[in-house]
């Protein structure tokens, strides 16, 4: 019975590893019918059955009106570091994680995944990683679960276009992204004394 139950939970969400250890791509099952679809976008028990036991305490939701809006690269420092489970509620975005854990074999490396209301994919980003995204459709809405509460005093950022990270945002040549003043003024990774340490 337990074996069948585990198999069922594995069918409810497919989990794919990435080149950055701990960053996972989740694909929850969608049950389609003539009306559209139903999907459990998050289920504690289903994820726990596959070894993901993060305790989410806050949901965030933002709308970005224009294509080419970049929000990021952000993090919260300990003791309020956040792991995030990110999805796209409407539109399309390219979600990016950057490893900033000192001594990590993938320190400064990035990966991106397209999340959309069509593909239903989610990105799980552990604490110790920068998070940011660029929108690829107008009126794109991002929805994400966080494992700690908003703590402005612990808020941190790194420039989206940091040459040492080298993220390919897919912006056409010569097209500037839409940024908040805060993001436009963010420091470079080389000037950040990262508060995170790789723990294997
Ligand atoms: C993050 C946050 C913000 N706010 C308030 C603070 C500001 O008055 C307003 C906009 O905040 P901000 O410009 O920091 O929003 P984003 O640029 O979307 O920042 C987020 O974008 C990247 C992609 C992230 O992963 C982080 O969750 C977060 O840094 O919302 C809150 O009240 N609670 C919160 O948890």
C-alpha cells in the first residue's frame, strides 16, 4: 500500500534536478477536462513524500505590466533567509537562481527556467541563492511561497547584469529592461560579503 501511495504522489508532481544542487523544477499534474484544468499547485504531503519538507509561511504575488520587466536579483540574509517555490499565475517569465553560498562548487553560477501559465512549471530555490526574473509577456503575474517572513532589514540585492554572473536574460540587443530604482542601484556580487556558506 505504501509503495502504491508513493507512486501516486510521484505522479502528482514530477521533480527534476538542475545543475545547481538544491534548485529543483517541479511540474504538478494538471487534470484537464472540457472546462479547463485542475492542479494542486502545492501540497505539503505530496512534496514531503519526495523529500521536500520546507515550511512555507508567506505567499507573495506580483504583477508586472510590461514585457522585459526584471525584478531581482534579491535575497534575504539570515536569520530571515528565504527558500522560495515560484510559479507563474498568468503570462510568462524566465525565472533565475544564482548560487551565492561561499565555498559552493557552483558559487556565482546561474540557471534559468521558463515558467508560464501554460507549462505550469515551478522553480524551487533554496536559501543561499539570489532570485530574479524577467517577464516574457505583458501583465505577467508571479506567485511564490516563502519559508520566512518579509524582513526589510535583511533585504539584499545584486545587479541583474553583473558581468561576473553573466545571466542571459534574452533581452534584444540595445533594449533596456524595466527596473525598480532599487534594482538599478544594486551592487555587484564581487562587492557583496555573502552571508551564506555552502554546507554540502
Ligand atoms: C518582497 C516584499 C515586498 N513588500 C513591499 C515592499 C515594497 O513597498 C513593495 C515592493 O517591494 P519590492 O520592490 O522589493 O518588490 P520586488 O522587486 O518584486 O521584490 C521581490 O522580487 C524578487 C523576485 C523576490 O524574490 C523577492 O521576494 C522580492 O525581493 O512591496 C512587502 O510588503 N512584502 C514583501 O515580502
